[in-house]
C-alpha cells in the first residue's frame, strides 16, 4: 500500500471523521458501569440526547450500529403478521424492510423512484387503502441516493388522516445534520447511529420513542431480549444499562454532544446546508448529474454523483484513494458502478471540503470522465458568500 503524507480524507457518507476532542474523551480510563460516576454520566447523556432528538419522551442508547436500532424499533412495537408500509427509496429503506420481513412482519413494498423523496400523498394513499397498517417506515435522508424526504409533512398528513399507523423514521444520516423534530413532527420511533452527524466512531445506536410507541410496546409479541425497552428503561432510570455498555464510546458521545451545543444546532444545520450547496455547485459545473432530481430534496449529508455511461464510478474512487488518500462512498443497489458518493457531514470545515472537491476534480480528469474545469472555483464562490463556516 502506498504511503501518503498528511491526513486521510474520510469523505464517506459515514463513518465520518472523529474530532480529536472526541478521541481524547474516549481515551479516558474505563469506569465502573455500576458505580455512581457512571449513573451521573447516563443521566447527562439521556438529557442531551433528548435535546438532539427534540423530544421530551423516552430515548434509548444501545451498543450497536443503526441496523440494531432498526431491529429494536421492529421487535418492541410489532407482532408477527402485522402489516407495515415501506417505500423503495433506496438501499437503506430496502434493508430496513428486509429486517422487518425476517421477523414475520407483512411488509408492503411500494414501488418508488429513488431519485425523489416520499410524498405525503403517497403515504396517505397506502393508509386509505388499508386501515390495518400498523406502521410506515420512511428514511429521512436516504444515504444511497442523497435524497431527503419531508418528514414534517408526512407526519402532519398522517395525524390529520386519523389513521392509527405509527410513523417510524430512519435518521441515521440526518440527525445533527438537518432539522428533525421527533415530537413536533409526530414521529413514533426515530432511529439513528453514532457514526455520522454525531461525529463518533461506529458502535452506538439511538432511538427516540413516543408514548404511543411505548403503548404499542406493551402489547407487541415479537421475541426480544437484548433490545427490550422495559429492561432498558428500568435500568436507565437508575443510571445504568441491563448489559455492559460501551463505556468509552459514551465518554465520546458526551463530548460530541457538547461540541454540537457549543456550535449551536441551528448553525450546525446551516453549515451542512452550505456545504451541500457548494458540493452540488461543483458537480453541476463539472457538467455531471446528481441522483437527486429536485434541488429542494438534495441531501445536506452526502451527494451521489452519476458518471456518464461508459465510465466506471468505482474506478474513479479507486484512483482517488490510491493517488490522493481519500475515501469516497460507492454506489449502492442500482447505482453500483454508476455513481460515487461524496460525504460532507459531521466534523468538517470549508477548507476540508475544498480539499475534498479538489481531489474529486483531479480524479475525474485522471480517469478520463468527461468534465468541465472550474467545479472547485464554483464551490469556493458559494462558500465565500456563506456565513456558516
């Protein structure tokens, strides 16, 4: 493997770069996870997590990836044979639906153009056709496509309809990146992971849970043990966990929450919005197309870039990794080999983004992908006009 001087550019849609402050916090000596110091840490983390989710209700933290949070949402609220709706938004929406199916849930898979966000009208159409639907699964920001769905409008439409279905939202790549309000938007279960907007290494999954979801939990019959919310809540109320927790990741989580609050969550959102716009300006100047069809739905977390027919997006990624020591996300599902993904979320500033886009522009030219020069300059113009950096 070629040695590269300087830092590695980890520009995936996740995991993202872990700040030095978080790494230092994680290096502290492990403490007794049944002692009073840990109980105080748990209390602070639950309070900070509620603020991040914008909820006054239950939150749960598990040692797991976001996939674990998917499973926890399913097994705690549903019973075998229950019907849920999932839209074919992309790779991660499909994966969550597959988890539900493995537990005997009747998943209604709705065909959908992955280049656009799910609409309230589409959700209502499914609910009006079937009063037995127990839950709707929606990915807020589908990382495989760089498309963001308007969850606020979907939640409002579902509440106005009077249909009893719960709203489950995957916010793995949207929490701490773009606005998400668990309580105000009528979400019943929001799931996320630690390794994206929260700026932590992989290893923690988090859930915000509404009172209605907790009520469903009381009668749900799917088997559960590790994920059981009753056990988790009983232990959390005393400041502990029903298993050995990921103590040093929790140290890092406290530091990451402090960093988000120091920056101010509205500034965090504005920074990600600015970086998304700058990235898209570069892509459009290169003469390339992004997967998201609508500018209003383009992700603040990641941009999926389509390469022209006859070119291999993975060849672009391989060259950029080899020559410039930068990791970009691969295309997933139907976009494999047809798109690469630029992550612009988490611990990132304007100069890092400029370096990222310069690496992409050089990689496109070196692999012979037809592109116009000037993408970096176009992004620079956006950044210099912004006030969120």
